[in-house]
C-alpha cells in the first residue's frame, strides 16, 4: 500500500506544473548564475551573514537583547531553510523512484522500495559532504549555545560568503586548479617544519640553556621562522639552534617564492576567464548588440563607427595582439575563435545579438564563422567581408545576408572619380566624417514622383544632393555598367543619366541632412497624392 502511494505521488510530481515551476523558481533563486533574482538574493545573504557574525562577536562580552536574539535566530532559520532547499534541489527523488519502478515493471521483477530509498539517501548524503554544503552546515552550528565549543566554528560562517561572492569562488577555483603543486608544496613545508622544530627542540632545550621547553613551542618557532615573520619571542641561544634558524629562513624563502609563483601563474591563466566573465555580464545588460568577428583594419573602423553612434558591440578575435588593442581602446573583447559554437553561444548569438560581422582578413575563416552563425541562429543578419571575388558566392552559400568587398569598392570609387577631384574629396571627407554631409538610402515608392523617371530628370544638383548609386533587384537594370552584385540585388555605382528608376529601387545619396529630409518628404507626399487619385 505504501509503495503504491509513493509511486502515485511520484507520478503526480512528474506531471505537476506547479511543482516544476516551484523547483525552477528556487533553482533560479539559489543556483542559476544567469538569474537576476539570484544576484539580489546573494546580496541579501551577504548582508545577513555579516550581521550574524557581528552579533556573535558582540555577544562575547555583551549580553544580547531579546530583539537581537530573535534577529539572530531568524537569520539562522533562513540558513537552515536555504540548506534544506539546496539538498532538495540537488536531485529529483521522484525521478529515482519512477526510474526503478518502470524498470522493475518492464522486466517483471519486484520493486524494492528499500533499495530505492537507500539510493535517494545516498545521493542526498553525497551533496551533504560537498565542500560548500559542509560550510553551510558548520555555519549553522555556532548558534547552538548549549555547546559553547561550537562557537569556534564561527569562522565557517564567514566561509559561507564563498557561495555568494563570485570573485571569492574564483579564488578557490584557482587554488583548486593548482592542487597538485600545492599538495607537493604542503608536503615539503611539513617536512621542513618537522625538521626545524625537531632541531630547535634538540638544541634549544632548557637543559642546553635554551627557551624551547616543549614540542609545541618548537613547532610554533619553526612556523614563524619559515614564514619569515620572526616575532623574536623565541630566539636561538646556541650555535646549533642558530644554524637551524639560518637553514630554515633560507629554505622558507624558497618555499614562499615557490608558493607565490604558483598562485601568480594560476591567476594569470584565469585572467582571460575573468575578462570574459565581465564581458558576458555586460552583454546580458544590453537590449541588443553587434558581434564583430575580427579586429583588423576593417573591424577596427567598424568598431569606431559603432562607438560614435553609441551602439553596443562585442569583439571576438583569436589573435592576442588584436584582442589587446581592442582592450586598450576600452571595447568588450572575447579572446577566442569565433568559428566555434560555444564561443558564439556564450557571446549571445541566440539571445540578444542582432548582427554578426565577419571582418577577418581570411575568407576561409569568414566562411566558417558565417556557417556557424547561420546554424546557431537562422534569423540573425550576417554581413561578411570578402577579399577575393571567387569567395563571394561561397559566403552567400554559407548563409551571409550581405557580402562586402572593401578593396573592390575602393577601386571602383577611385576609377570612377579619378578625373573629378572635387567629388573624390567630398566622398573621402564624408567617409572620414570631416564634412557636414551624410549618406542616406531613399526608397522609390510605387506611384511616387520619381517612379519611372530618368536620373537626368531628377536634377540632384539643383536639390544640392549627390547620387552615389542605386540598389535594385529589378532585372531591367542589368544592362547598365558599374554593377556590384549583392545577395539578391545589384548596386549600380554612379549610374548613367539614362538610368530609369523603378518602384522598389533605393537611391544612395550624399548631402546635408536638411536637403535629404526634404527630398524624402517630396517622394512620400507624392506617393500619398497618387494613392488618393487612384
């Protein structure tokens, strides 16, 4: 009967949305590093831990008031609730029950509830003996006043802060990553202390007119000496004792240097992780951002423009030189290979990233980044750089929305305006932002005043505008020269005066903002009037 009730209850928990939502809430509260509510909870718990420690220290020589005792008991009660919730979150007991029940039913074998209970209990005990769980338990014990010795465990309540401080956790991870080196160093240090304490006890015993009367004093002196602290309360009087002190000081310096080198190397290895964690944390706070893959000449200029327009972006580059340059400029940087799935996922390509720019100088790498980005997020916009014409088609096949050939574009501009120095200087001035002009794309709406009009009839000069080119998907324009192929369109650079504009074309013009806005209004108003006539 009991077995049946437990199995039914386990099935109920599996199908209960309320239970799942409750467990998800407490997971976000206690364990999910990406949860905003966890960061707020950690701040509250840090304050409570510090308050409880202050109360325990204050109680050493002062009697607590009734309110202070109740406040401390409330804090400890919260610690207990948190501890039990963490034990509960560690695994799903009902899933263990159902797994063994369904297995027994499939194999037509008896379902042993006692064995299942033992497995569940063993799993919970496994969590109880994890380092942070032990610290959580020891942080609760100092509040048990009948056993005054437990007050010594007050230090573990401070260790509890390791759970809430990410930087402290990182320090523990750094030390853990070097546990082999530290373990060997600890053995060497223990051996030195043993030799030093034995030698000083032998030479500085009161029978030899020394100050070391027991082994504890000898060990104390050896630890103080090997750490290079040297309080001076115990000083060797004999020649043998002084020789032991000299040897211990020299070897202690070596041990300390070795320890410092281990910690420094561990932190230098973790420094990249620290920078990336800070980058990921900042990206989570942005509503949207651009991913720039490659911080060469092209990527650097794009980053400068995005920064001027106050757009958020992150740079991914596998070269340490480029990553260092970007950091010096104050940009968010991820030093990694952008063609790897986990790098782009961590950068937020599935979440808030709006555009991926593939700007490395290697077309093959750009193809790989494009393929990976399109696989991870089919809806994201991808703009890629191509150095060679034969790679343009490959980039489009890989999933790029637009492919830019900076060298070909520069060559077209030079070739077209080489005999027109004024126009050439104007374009360079706009690109360098030295002139008070802007570049805009104006749409040719169906039925608007310029729909079906030749470029020579638009009279851009009278409007104080300069036409750079026309972007169009209309096949009727294919006969014109200076055609630059985009994905599904063509860019007609400096088109002929006989070029006839069609609905859907985009005019790329240069001019002052007031002139461009006025021309746009004319196009839009003429479209409205045409619609009313119809």
